């Protein structure tokens, strides 16, 4: 077996376990119906963003939407928005060995959004957040170049990786710049709308839901 | 705006088509397994004879499943990528002993030699990527995403429901967006900015999410539990594809143990092409093509 | 109440509410107050009332969505099939109450019809063999067996809504709650859905709670009518008594079905429920030769031309037959025209071509001034965060939206959204106003409001063209009717002539009095020889009260 094949198999196993762990994590949070619907709509929105901007390589609002989803909805939903965006959009583009990598890369973008929310206590500056989105674009590029090197490249993974990095540099820079611009224009607005959705659904439950032992609260 | 909408419609029309072929008849998970086995062959064997047989098997299956147009469409798009890979390799690697051109200079890369082995291997990489694309195209056009997500519900039921709902939302939201684009043109005076329309579309999507959550609740989502495997529904196509998958895995293992269809990239290109190597490659191709060969297309009602 | 009697009362009660009140947590939406209602097994209950009267809240209660999904302040007691609403949420109640909402698009989760119908059973943990049988049987019972292998994103609205209904009843719940299920459907699909409900109720004894703006069609199926007003129950009676009660209260006359209104205006009592009973009640009272006020009226052939289409053709790439085929049409200023025809007859395409958002393949469109087009769904127009940003102040004021400037357009009710969309389209006073299916999901009162609005626009010289399936609405405002089939005009003339035939493109009154040219209850009553002009003009208390 060649070292190349070893790389492929090792990365496949690693990715599969990370993705499975991510799904199990989301599963364990037992998302309520409104979270499921919100995640699904965000995924669909990100997918449509990817489809609409398909003619422009790497200039697409998808990464921003995933980061914003993570920011507004939290860690596990952010991860799942990212990884499902990759999975679902590839039903329209092309599923392939790159799908798990994209699921991972976009899932990480979702986590990044949630991290930003946690670290900044929900209030990062507009420009700072835009820069973070740009950086996420570059990070996404690094992951995908690694994927290309492992899946399609030759026997020398490291060289292939650098070749792919050089080759895709203009595209990755475009991705980062587009992320920056998209977030600067629409980011805070989308966050506000998403947070409003979340606020609107915060349940105030004065009556005892599962414990009819306290009928006094109902009367 | 209209050009973008047209592109979107085109993209939305690509994907799964039920044309009644063996791959569409078989269960989604079984077909995925078969595609992975075929992909494994491509990952483990760089011998171009094996790659050629796998490529033929994929194209033959696509033909018999009525998706040859979809697959060739993908190959047409992928051709430049394959070509690029064939061109990059001689630049990227200095391995190989037969120097064709010495001392070429390029910005960023610097001085380098072009070797025959690197050219050969570049061609093989390019060809291999095309075979991978053919397999992926076959997969996308013959596996029903809905069925695939359904099988995910055996493991991770809430993620699978989320994904199904997202797949369902894509055309709905796209249609909303297109209607809003038309409404924008119907407004008198200066049309509002695209950003405003996108904002409106996003707000509307979130409203749709609230409505959809209600529907999920009334369908008993709160009780959702992993699906049970339904073994009775296995049919002939499933068994053929399953046998082909196991056959491929057995052949891969046998090939690795006996060192058949070997390939050396550097320092000298050595392609195993003895009679037994070719027979081995042909066996892989035939085993892969077997389901498509044996199961006729079912053009009537499916399932 | 003793424990024993409580159990007894619940054995046949499918939905039981005792002094039940509910307020939404954030003040949004309309709650209900002190509702007491007991729905017996096998009843067909029609719920009516203005929008915002608490109909939806009542129906959401049946599925446990209120209070569990929304959260909020609850008091009183409620149970569904003996399950206490305080304890059991929508998940547990899914086996007892199926729910159907307005828009089928957002109620579908899965990509194929078979998976969609199986979904609730899978959630409830049924065996796969049992699921297969239940899905097959439900689909066949609802007449959608042929759709089982189809993809959900290829289906029409009517087909989708029947799939949604199938998913709601596949677990054979004793109760189905339907909240405006036909509001997004055309009348034919809506009637099919109601017929299906009648079968469910009759053949399988399913209890049905139905709120619908076309409730008049459901009236003859109903055992009981509950009218909601401002969050509480105003009337709870059998259909005949219900009609008598609203006939006695002039401010509720808008709720009268056209056939009942015709009989009321003609002095027939008691008011008949449904067309069949009305036909019997009217009997041979038709005064031959009476003029309903429409007959013989011809359309003006001169006057300023607002819009002229000549030889217009258009085809879509994915359909072989042209959507519009060498069509000629002249619209005059100040004229109210209705455009009718089956789905796919080219109505929407024609309007889009006339507005200029769709370029025709051939032919010319000449307009004397601006042309405004109101698309089917007012939501397509709502893009800003504040109502004030959507349209200028004077236009908002004209459509009665002056106080709404600071609100979010998405928080408006359906009728308010429609008016806002009109305010957007009408802000530069177009010489021609085109409306595509504006009355979907509107109750009679709002349709009358819109008809008045269109007539007042026409009086100021605007040419109004409405494409609709809704013959009752057409009769309310239009003077001219144009029938389209396969993209061509097959009939064009005064509305009394075109819709007076009493067949498919006809109002209920026209069906009762075919060939007379009478379309509205008022015209029909004149024909039936109303006892006095006063009765024709609206004093009815005397007649029935």
C-alpha cells in the first residue's frame, strides 16, 4: 500500500469519526422543533447562496451564513448548519470525496461563530467580525487544499498541498474578501433578525408543564 | 437578476433522476457502498489499465441507468480540472530520471526540470480524477437524497430530519426568492436594492421556519426515534449491487496480497501490464459492471 | 364534579375545554378567554369568525401546540381524548389529533410522498409492516394513491394539501383540526378537500374541527357551527340555528353564505343550509321576466383605451403549448374587468406581459399610462423592516394604514399585508391596475372591502383587471368578464351574460337561478320578487327575527 493510500484512508477514518461525533452531539442536545426548522431554513438559505453565486468561484455568502448561524444559535446548531450545508448543497453540485471535508470545514465555521459569540459576550465589533469571517475563508481554503492534495494529488502529499495552495491562492483570497464584504454589508442585520427569531420563541411557561402537582399556578 | 435566477433553476434541475435503472432500484445505502468500493479501487490502484476498466464500468452503468447525459455533463466540467492536474505534476515534482526539458523558469516556482515520469504520472492523476468525477456523478444522479437521509434516520434521527427539511426548503425558498424578484420589478419607481430584497427573503424564510416547526410538532417530532431497519424491502437490484460491492472488495484484497496490477511512479514509470494484470483489471471492470449488465431498466412504476 | 362523572363525560368528548383561557407570551397573536367547549366524537364542527378572533388559537389547542409550543399564560382546564393538556404536549397528542394548516408548502418535511405520509407513524414508533399498510390505505382512501411515488416538490398546491391531510390522519387520530386548509388553493382543489373531509367524517366517524374562510361550503356538512368573536365563543349552534342567529344581527350579515342571503332577501324562512336546500326552498318562485338589473346591459365600446394587447403570444421553454396564444384584448379606462379560466389558461402570464415584467414572444402591448400589477402573494412585496419604508405616507393613508408606519410588515395580518401591497403598487396612481388572484384566503367581509376599493378606483378612471377563480368576488365588483382557455379568449362580455349560465364559471346564486343573469344575492332577490324594496336593500331582522 502506498503512503498516499494510507493518507487517504487515515483521513477518511478521522473525518468520519469527527462528523459522526458532530451528529451525535447535535442529537444529544435534543433540539426542539423550532430549532430544527430554523437550522433547516438556514441550511437552505446557505445552499441557495452557494447556488446563486455558483458562476463566481468562491465568492459566495455561504460561509458567512454558517458563521452567523453559529453566532446566533450556538455551538451544536452552528456545527450542524455548517456540515449540513455542505451535504445538502452537494446534492445540487456534486457529492464526492470532498464532501466530508467541506462538512468538516463549514462545521468548523459554525463553531467559530459560536466561539465569537461566547468570547465577545455576543457583541463583537462589525469590522472585527468581518475580519474573522475573512480569516475563516482562508482557513476553509487550507482545509480544502489539504483535501485536494490527499484525494486527487500524487504520492507526495506535502508538495501537492503547497501546489494546491499556490494554485488556489487567488480563489481563497477572493473567498476571504467576499466573506469580509458580505458580512460588512449584511452580517449585523442577519444576526439581529435571527436573534429576534430566538427571542420570539423563548418560552415563558408560568404553568407547570410536566407536573400537574402544582395546579395552583394554572388557576 | 434574471440571469442569476436562470442559473439557479439550472442548478436545481441537476441531481437525482429516477430513470428506473439498477442503481435507482437498489437502496440508497447499498448504492453508496458500491460507489465507495469503486472509489476505493481508484484510491488504491494507480495502474491506468485498472482505472480505464473502472471508468468504463462507471460509464456503462450510467448508460444502463439512463443518466449518461448527467455524467458526461459533469465530465465536461471536470475535464479542465483533470488537464490542470496533468500540467501541474511536472512542475510540482522533480522526481523521475528521464529529463525531457531542463532548467525551465517560472515565477513563484523557480527553476525546475520536466521529467518523463512526472508527465506520465500527471496524466495518470488527471485521468484518475476524471474517473472519480464519473463515479461521483453516477452517485449524485442515481441516489435519491431523500432515501439516503432516511437511512441516516436509523442512526441520527434529528440530524436526518433537519437535513430532509433543508432539502425540502431549498426549492421552496428559491421559488419565494424568484417571486420576490418579480415583485421587485412590479414596484413603481426606483426598484429597491437587491440587499433589501435579500433581507426580505431572509425574514420570510424565518417566518416559514416558524410555520414549519408547528407542522413538525403536530407530526409527533417530539417522539422521534431512530428508524428500524426494514429488511423485507430488499429486492433483486439490492442483491446484485451488494454482490458486486463484495466482489470488488474481494478483488481489491486479492490484488493487494498478490501485487497484481502494480504501478511505480518514480524513479521510472512501471505499469504492470502482463496478461494476469490485465485479467485482474478486467475482472474489476466486469464485477463493477455486472449489476447494470444483469438488471434491466424498469421504465414502469418504481418500487 | 365527581371523578366518575368526569370520566364519563370524557369518554365521548374528543375535545373538552372548561373555562379555558390562553394568552401568548409576548402579546403577539390573539389568545382566547374563558372558552368552554365540548366536542363529541364524530361531530363535524365548523369554526368561523373574523381573523384575529381566536380561531387559530382554539385549533392549536386541539393539537397541544397551545400552550406547549408557544408558551404563555393558561388558565382553566382542557383535554384532548381524555389527555390533560397541561401534561401532554404535541408529541403525545399527535396520535389523537391531526392538524392541517394553511400553507401546504411548509407542512411537508420529506422529499417523497410515501416518506411524508409515513413520517408521523415512524415518529410514533409503529412497526414497518404496519406503516406500509397504513400509508397505502390512507393514500387510497384520500384518492392520492397515484401520488405515492411522486416527489413532493413537483406537486401542485391542491395535491400537496391532500398529502398533508394524509399525513395528519395516517395514525387514525379521532380528531382532525384544520386551520384555513383551503386558503392557498383554487376553488376546485378546495372543494375536493372539503369533499374528502366529508368522507372522513361520514365513513370513518373522524371528528372534524374546521376553520375556513370558505366556511359556507362546509356549512351543509357541519353538525355544529362555532362562531368566535374577540377570543370567546359568540355562537355555538346547529347550522340552521346559526344562520337564523346571524341573520338577526345585521353586523354579522357578512357571514351569510350567498344562498342564505338570497333567501333572506327574498323573505324565505327558515334559511336553508346549502345549495340543495336553497333550491328546494326557492322552488318555483322565480318571477319570469323580472330584470335582475344586469340583463341586457352592454359594455361601452368607446371611451379611452387604457391597455391594448394585439396578437400577443408567449410560450415557456418547458411547456409545449403556448401559455398565451395570439391574444387580443382591449381594456378601457374606468372599467372593471374580471379574467377567469382554469389553472394554466394563461391568466398570470397575460397579466405579467401586460405589466411588462414578462416579454411576449410576439405581439404588442400598448398602455396609455402606468400599469400596476399586484402579484398573487402580497408577501412577495414585503422587504423592508418598517411599513413606512415600503410605501409613501399618502399611499398608506389611502389604504387605511396610516397608524402602521412603525410596525414590521411581517407582523401585519393577511388583509393588512394585502392592503400594504396595494399601497406599494398604487403609489404612483397607475392608469391600469392588474391584480392576480387577490382573494385567496380572504373572508367574505374582506372581499367586499376589496371590491368596494376597486370600484372606487374605477370611478376615478382607473382600469381594473382582476384574474381570479372566485366567481362570487367577480360578481361583487366587475362589469365585464373575459374567459380564457389555452391562452386564448373564449368569451368576453358583460359579466351577467358570461357568468350567468350557472355552470362552472358561475356564482352560487347563478347556479340556483341559471340563465337569468342574476349573480349576486341582491340581483337574485330582485328576481325572486322580494316582498319589498326595503328587504332587498338590507333590513332583514323583520324577516327572520
